C-alpha cells in the first residue's frame, strides 16, 4: 500500500484536493489517485455522442432535453426501498410510520431503534438541528400543521435488505440518520 499511496500527503491532511485536482501526467500503475483519475476520465469521455448509454451521449447528444437516458439507465435503480415517515410524538420523541394501501399512516417504529447521543457527542456536532423546529418552520411558511409537514417532507427510504428477517434493528438518530449495527466479531471472526 505504501507504494500506491503517498503517505506524506495523508499525514499532512485528509481532504478531497487530490480527488478534485487535475493530474498533468498520471501514472496509474504506481498511484491509486492517478488510477482513479484515469478511470474517471475514460468513463466520462469515451463513447459516441449518439450513444445515450454512455456519459458523452447524455451530455453532448440530443438526449439531454428528454427523459430517454433516464428511462434507459435509471439512476440508482438496483435496490428496492420502503418508504417511512418520521413524525414527532412530542418535542423530543420521534416515531416512524408507513402508509397502508389506503394512504393512512400506520406505526412502523418496531423496525427502528432510537439511539441517543450524550452531551459530549452532541457538542461535537457540526450542524445540530431539531427536526421538530424544522417542521414548525415549514408548517408556518406553508400554513400547515407540524404533522402535515412531517407527512409531506419527513419521508425516508430504507433499502429492503435492511428490513429482511433476521437483520438487526435499524439504528436511528435525528442528527446522524439511519444505520445498521454490525457485529464486527462475526464479520471478521
């Protein structure tokens, strides 16, 4: 790995500079950063502009004004997802709901484990927000209640594989989002 990654750059700082900047004479055989740049350049530039299944066709072809490319190659279409809605039960307690066939909200909180952050962790958040206040602001702007705002704007999608039988409950924190707890001892034996 030391031959492929410039350790001095990582020790100096970790950011996206190397990922974004242009490399004048890439050496993909000797550097992972250069290999990534060369791979992306091929992906983004190779192909005929008449082939809408390739990036140049999407960008330079006549398809950019239509939905032909999106129908042919849907963005992130591989995973089925379930929709859930996050409603405040009160100022501090949030609860997940889903919709039945008639469009009524029904409780689905049993699939989610609400994880709390301690005071120390909350102090380290870069951009702390309060979901309830956000819904209140949206509601007052649009003339709707907090619950109506949650029903319209509180939608989350969860991949089906996270909900399969035998999976661990999905962890949720309003500041961190959704994640699935992994048992690293089982993964790495």
